[in-house]
């Protein structure tokens, strides 16, 4: 350990950087799966602690990543809607 400054630190040599680990799926996938397997063609989506616009963005990312055509996410009056079109 070196202490040339007030902050102690240590440098360790490594041969290579590890590859980045990607998460398989998303915590929003169960919402889409439940909606697709359900009978309703229009639902509101409410996730505790998440705003409607944030939910729209995340759900749209998952719809695009999973190539799910026929689903639409929209926000009206701070409420997130998921729709089969």
C-alpha cells in the first residue's frame, strides 16, 4: 500500500479486463409476458416507485429488444397504458 497522499491506495497488475456480463432479460419482461398471455387488450401499468414516463421508456425498450409487434405503450395524465394493437 502506498500513502503518498492522505488517501491510501493500492495498484495491482492484471493480465486482461474481464468481459462485461449482460443481464439476460429484464425485470419488466414479466409485465409484458403477463399482458400478452392475458385476455385484456388495454391495461394500465403501475410499478411502485416508477413514474409513468419511465415505465413507457423501459417497456418500449423491452418490446423492441424482444421484437414484439402489436404492443403499444402510451402515457396519458401520468398513467401508463399497455395496449394490443
